[in-house]
């Protein structure tokens, strides 16, 4: 993407006029918003767009995380989660263990299982297919959102298969959607310095393009607050917007705030709350073709996540039990929120909570049947934008 130096420079008034007319913002506009010290005006514009689409509601889902393996062949400098092959503490769970974990989940039955992990040297497509089949055999209604584009690209590389073939096999085994992880920052400069060797930006985008073509929806992320520049953030958003124009397969965009602990990066601070709000608001305004912007409380912290609901975000992540990737990196948020806690957070922020499933359909539950997995299964109904 080339940011043009020609034409009239954007200002808050010209951008507000575009928002008023429903006109698409340019990369120069996004760059201006990211650099503006008038955070209140940026937030007001983003909130306007957010409320035009979703009114006062804020969605959340009830999910659980399972990391099938923490062993990874890569060495991303921002990662606190991985173990090298052969290192103490590395693991690869079996399909039976995965099913056992789902069976043992306490609390309100989840609608979604989020499964991501490292790029294991020997686990192949058939390993993941066996996990999904085993889980679906006992929990057919549970939506499996699994494998980042980086993991899919790694499976394709070691299996000498194309992305389409890998995704088709996994879909047939029970994969329902892809999470948005592994995007980091698309700029080659940043990738070379932080996560060289794993999937390139082009590969990440291609995996999602192919997935969308196969009817597998997905999310997109961006890891910000480390060595990236504002231009590189805009480039990242621009590439996502272009792909979404082409496929329409992204459900939500999730800006991920960098956490500095237990990794090889020599940066001692993550982004401030103000910076996070600015990135979230700019994303809402620039990604006009993304239905949802998520405030991922695990990384933002609960207070900033609440604020983000007035800076463009319309969704909080779920109840998230057993999350390790960001907690190992120093996230000080709780490892789980109960449904009552997440609803209270949303209500305290002045929004109306709505449980959704992975596809953003409203979930109706019988409140008297919510304690045992598999019992009192929720039903989903489509919700109008
Ligand atoms: S971020 Fe993912 S690919 Fe990179 S080292 Fe960690 S687990 Fe491996």
C-alpha cells in the first residue's frame, strides 16, 4: 500500500464529513486518526459508526480455550508460550485428553471451543482431524474455531499439500471456523525482526482467502504496541479491508495489545490504554466492511475493554477459561470471567449485553439448565445488524 502525499491533507473535519456521508476513509485519513492527539473526537466518530450498526448492544460469547500443543518450531520474539521441540514442559494432547477436557468443563456450557497452539514438528493434518472428530462425536453442537493461518500454512508446508486440501480435510473432520491469530503486523520489516520464518503476510492472507472460498468464516487480528509504525498499522488494516472486499468472509477484527513479559523482545512496556483506544477507534472507522470490532479483555485489561465499548468496539471476548498464550506473556486479567461477571462489566459500561455464538447469532438459554456441559444446550437465532 502506498500512502499518497498528494491532494488535500486530512483533518478531523474532513474525516467527520466523510463519516457523515458514509464515505470510505483513505489510508491518509487512518494515518491522521492514529496520530491525532484529539482522542475524544476520534472516539466520538468511531462510536457513531458503532451505534449506527449495533445500537447499544454489546455481544459476548461463552467459550473455552484448549491449546493442543505448546511445542513450536518457530521462535517469535514476542511469544511467551512456546517450548522448543524436546524442551521440558512441552506437550501434545491426545484426542481422548481433548474430549476429557471438554467433558470436565464446569460452568455454563460453551457454544465455542477455541483451539490454537504451536507449530508442532510432527503433528500433521490427520492429528488435528482426529481431535475434531473425537470432540464432535460427543459434542456435535460445539463450534470448533481452530488453527491460525500460521498453523494451517505450517501443516501445508510439512504435509506438502495446498491450503485448500488441508482446509477441506479439516472442515470434513469438524473444523467450523478459523481464529484470526498469527497476523501480527503484515509489514515485512516487522515480520523479519519478530517472527521471521513463519507464514508471510501473503500466506496468511491466502489461507483466509481459501478458507472463505470454502465457506469457512474467520477473524483477523493485529498485534500492536511494539516496534510497528503508524504507517505499518495502516498498511495492515488496508490489506485486510481489501481481502474483505474480495471475500466478505471475516466476521470480526481483533486488535491485540502487545504484552512485554517472558519473551525475547527488548521492550518493557505494552501500549497505554489511550493508545489502545485510538487503535480500536481507527480500526472501526477504517474497516468499514468488517461487521464487528472486538475488545479482547484478556489483553486490554478489563477497564480499557469497558472503555473500548465507547470507542468503536461492539463485542467482548467470551468467558475464556484456560487461556495461556497471553497470560504467559504477563496479562494480569483473570483467566476466566463468569457469565454474570461479563454481563455486569457490559452493563456497568452502559451497554446491553447479548450472548452470541461464533457466527454472531443471538443465543437463547434456559437459565435453569446452565451448569453441566452438554445439558441445556443453547439455541441460536440470527440477529439483524
Ligand atoms: S507465536 Fe505461535 S508461531 Fe510464534 S513461536 Fe509462539 S506459538 Fe510459535
